[in-house]
C-alpha cells in the first residue's frame, strides 16, 4: 500500500519533469527547431532597452538559454574600447559585463559544454592599430572566469571565425586565418588548456567562416567553412565531403545555418549579394534559392524564411512561392541581424537588430472584439 501511495504521489511529478525536458529540448534548438506558427502574423511589440552599434556580421552576437534557465543576448559594443554585455531578455537588464578590450571583437559565440555543465562564450579580438592580433578568450558565463586565453595564435592576417567542438569526449578549439593571400595559413586545433594538438592543411583562399557540425547519423564531425565557396570536410581525414555551389552567385558570405530534419540535413547560406540558398548537406544538391537583399536570415520552418534587407525593414519569404513576400517596417536603419527564439510569456517570437535599435516581435493575442483573421 505504501509503495502504491508513493507511486501515486511521484507520478505527476515525473510526468511534469518529462514535459519540462521536452519543452527545454525544443527551446534549446533556436535555429534547428522548426516553429509551428505562421510568421506572417508577427507584430512589433516593443523596443528592448539595448543599443548595439555593431552587429553586421554573423558572429557579432549570440542568443542562448543558459543552464540557469536565463534567456541571454550577448553582444559587443565598440565605444572607446570594445566591451561585451549579456542582457537578460526576461528580466530586461544587463547581467554581465566584460570591459576594456583594445582592438575589435571579430567573433562572439556561445557553446554549451554538456560534459562539464557550463555555458561558454568564445571571443576573438583583433586590432592592427593596437598591435593586438588574433587573441582568443573563452569565458565561463556563470562567473566570468577566463578559462582560456590564447595570444597572437597567428602572426599575420586576422581571425574572423572559430569554433568549439567535442571529439572523443574532449573539448577542442578550431581557429582559421585570413591573411589576404591566395593560400590561407593552416587551421589550428587547441585543447581547452591551450595546447596546440593539431595543424591542418591550408585552403585555397581566405577563410571567412568556420564551424564544426556533428552529424548524429554518421556519428562524425565535419568542418564547414567558407573560402569563397561553401564546403564541408571530414574532420579526421580532412577529405572534402561536399561542395555547395551555386553557379549563378558563387561569392559566399558569413551566415550559415545547419538544420537537421527527420529525413534530411539542410545547410543554408546567405551570400554578400543577398542570395539565400538551401542545400542538402549530404548530397550537395541545391534545394532552394531566393534573393532577399541583406545577408542576415533565420529559417522559421520548412515553409518560411525571414531575412534582412538593404532598406530599413526585413522580409518574409514563402519557400513555395519566393516571389510572394511580406515586408515588416519600423526600423530607422537597415536591419542587420534577425533571431528567432521561444519566449516563456509570448511563445515563438523574433528579435531584429539594426544600428542602435533592438526590437521584439510577437504574436499579439486577440481581443474579444476582433475576429480570428485580424491580427
């Protein structure tokens, strides 16, 4: 009888725990998870009290849900010196500051270190005028301890991109270099203590973007990079896996999204001409292309893409009919960054960022006087 009573008491708690795990799993996949709502009904809700003066590259800022269950937008400000701020979206306040860097922040990204249960911020500092070049920091987000500092890991050129990844249950850092020459310097891999463990071959051109994607089906890491062409390589053998090429618009930018789905893995790119392309990651086939104008975008779901434009607005593209577009206005300057996420109060929503403006877009609830089609 006592056993049955305990089961009766614990069962609702277990169900609630399983439900929370499912929700958290969805909320953690900001880019890979397909939202269910129709973004055509998004409406401007409010201006967030943060002014980001530089956000024109893919890795200038990052949005993530921390292990402390905080929705965080981390970004850098270039004032007299570069500073990194972390903003709590729910409580609407700055919760962390990392100040006074000589040079420019070229990269800022988040990595969830599951093995050690910690949120990490990866930062690259460059600046020829300060003779500070290619310095990399890795911060523990919870207490702002610097767990790794690498100074001038390349003596020439600049690092525009880097990536943290797991291999054989160990954490590593991959960095690339762009030096303005036809042949790039070799890629470098460091362990989390700062020891260089590997140097990898040079590529034909400057590397503007680099990342590591772990494919669950094949159970292996792939290096994804842009050296004027979007390509993927086997991390162990460094053999070319696939080249994702659109002959009409070959120059590529620095915005990449890899989206695993049930039967296919998609790799999405927006080049400097504002052309959005979707490829099959494993076959290299071009699945979709459409012109947006800017080079920031997010894949809302299989049916819709939201993208920045050259004007003070962003655009909704219907994948099935790319010429049918809806424009969202309201910014005073060109929209440079667009991020989807799940808000605990408003559900699926959007943040758009232009110079000195950060806006939140949500699905507003109907009043009793409005019909279903009025939003």
